[in-house]
């Protein structure tokens, strides 16, 4: 492997099982890191500053926007979320692959701005299963569940923005599929040949 690392931009509706899937991929492949976003939402129980997110006030977030610190940012459920240039440029320039978990508006911005990034959409097996999963969490009221389902339908309309689609009906298979997407990128010809040029003459 040689050259800069790749940014893998991963989106999918709430309830598609993204966090579990990404947790498994990160635990399996030591060559890939998770990009830590900024957000104005409050930390959930168990979330750690600098590990899950950089938690910021609206004012702090706005200052970062004004300084041009973000490569993308978006509003989602009344909170702001953004990826700092630093979060992406540091690790990828050191040759590390990076997973950016962003919603679709952020992914659309990254499509324009991040050369060479790979876009992966995580799908629930069906809208019925998505609804069951959202209800199964037991933590959200009816109006929030209806809002999340509406949002999921909207996000599905943006799916053509993505290069790969992983259907998360079986977590083990979905994990393998995402690992394969990452692995395939690493063996693309133009990434491999520079590392072989001292031993082979490719003409
Ligand atoms: P949550 O509040 O559940 O952690 O995240 C809500 C949504 O925001 C998820 O769809 C997640 O992928 C998205 N998100 C997390 N970080 C970022 C970011 O840096 N930029 C954008 N655009 N979306 C993000």
C-alpha cells in the first residue's frame, strides 16, 4: 500500500445499524480510523469528548464555520454537525484510511470537495424492518419515530450519490462487505504499482 489514505464516507438512515457495523469494521481493520466530528448536540450517556464527537456550543460551532474550519457541515434534527479539515487531512495524509459517518447533506458536500473519497450507503433490509428497529429502541416517542421514517425516505432518494450500497440484514455479512470495499480500494492498480516500482519494470 502506498500514497495517501482514503476517506470512506458512510451514510444511512437512523436505525440502519450504522454504529454497530462501523464499530465492528473499526475493531477488525487496524488500518482504518474513525473521523471525529463536531456537533452542537448534547453528549448521550457514555459518549466521550474527543472520542465520539467534539462537543461544541452553537457559538463555538459558528466560529469554526466562519474560520472555514469545516470541509462540510449540516443541520440535522435541530443540531449542527461538521467534519473539520483537520479531522480528514491529518490521518489521510499520513496514509491512514478514514471513515466519516455523515448524513446525506454532508455527503453531497464531500462529493464536491473530497477528491478520491469513496461513498457507501448502509441500507436497512426494508422500511418495515427499519420501523421495527426504531420502535424496538423504546426510547423515542411516536412523533420522533414518524419523523425518522420520513427522513429515511428522503435519504433514500439521494442514494445515487453513493458508490456502494451495503444492506444490513445480517450484521456479519454487512461487516464483511464493508471490509471488502475498504480492502478493494487498497489494491487498486494505481495505489499498488508505486510500491513495486523498485522491483519490477512495468514499461
Ligand atoms: P447522532 O446525533 O445520532 O450521533 O447523528 C445524527 C446524524 O448526524 C447521523 O446521521 C450521523 O451520521 C450524522 N453526522 C455525524 N457526524 C456528522 C458530520 O460531521 N457531518 C454531517 N453532515 N453529519 C454527521
